[in-house]
C-alpha cells in the first residue's frame, strides 16, 4: 500500500499548467507565429503557470537533478535525450549549451515543443526509432515517465528494450521514478538483460533516494553491449 502523505513532486498542483490549452485564447495563427521565448513568457509570466511549479525547484530531489546530475551529464555526454517536457524543464537546455546541437527532447503531447529543446520531437519515446538511428544517443534522461505515462510493467519492459536500442553501447541511462507509484523494476530483473548497474566515473551511488515524504529515486545504468 502506498502512503498518501508521500510526495510525488511531479504531480501538478491543481490545473495542469503544461496543458497546451493554457495558450487556447491565442489564435492558431498567433501560436504558430510567436517565437518560443514569447510563448514561454506568455504562459509562465502572464498566465502565471510558473506559480504552479515554482515549489518543485526547492525540493531536494529536484535540486539534486538540476544542480548536480544534469551538469555532470552535460560535462560527460554529448548526445543527450531528455524524455518528457513541461514548464519546469525548459531551463535545462541551458545546462546542455555545450552540446546544444545534439541535446534533444521528446514528448507525445502537442504543444510541449514550447518547453522542449531546439531539437524537440513530438512523439512517444516508443517511437524514437522513427526519428533517430539506432544507438544515436549516448545518454537518456528518463525522469518521471514511468508512473506518468508508461505505467504498466509490460509497457516499462518494452520501453527498457527501446532505451537499449536508442543508446550507444556503454552509454548512460538515468531513470527517475517514485517508489509509491510503481514496483521496483530492478527487483523484477527488467534492466538486467540490457543495462548494468556499474557506471564508470559516476560520482554518486548507482541509486539515490531522499528522506520521506519524498519518494523520488534516481537509478543510473550503463547500456550493455549487444
Ligand atoms: C511528470 S512529467 C516529467 C517531466 C520531466 N521528464 C521531468 O523530469 O520533469 C511526465 C511527462 O512525460 C510525458 N510522457 C508520458 N508518456 C510519455 C512517453 N511514452 N514518451 C515520452 N514522454 C511521455 C508527459 O507528456 C509529461 O510531459
């Protein structure tokens, strides 16, 4: 049973601010013509979407992601795929400015391109092979996707195989997930055929957890050779 007082930080408070409907009062033409920075300004500042998400940035798991994990990944990996974009993820592109030409985001929801990188794909992760060749990425950040879209164990098993296909041998996979939303896929042996828990040079343990009420967990893996 899952304790109700445990925190799932990524669950939006109240109305979902990253719903593209937040721009619904603008005409379709205006939406197409407006540059991304202007759309972000309208949504975040004029429509107040930032107020719904500002609280996220003060939580230990988010601070760890933004200040430690992502800068370390940006310094060590070139072709990074960040899965799932939202009003609270657009600033991550700055962290990847060194490799901006290769930093890619993906989300199946139309409108998420507003929050995505210069290279944003509107599609589910499961369709990544239609957009990039096999082994294209040397790192995938899969944070808050299991339990927020890819929810059942069979879907997660299939996604892990897809992640193996899209990451080059020796590449890095980061999985961020919530202990109160899903089973521990390591206990089920789902990563074992495709990923190893040994990550060379990783400055943290393979698994990082945070004091309750946070339930967020970060697991790092190396993509096994074929
Ligand atoms: C809780 S948010 C996490 C956002 C971001 N990854 C982060 O770390 O803050 C979940 C996001 O995953 C996206 N998502 C759900 N299913 C997906 C899938 N199959 N492929 C890619 N993105 C997906 C949703 O549209 C949503 O934007």
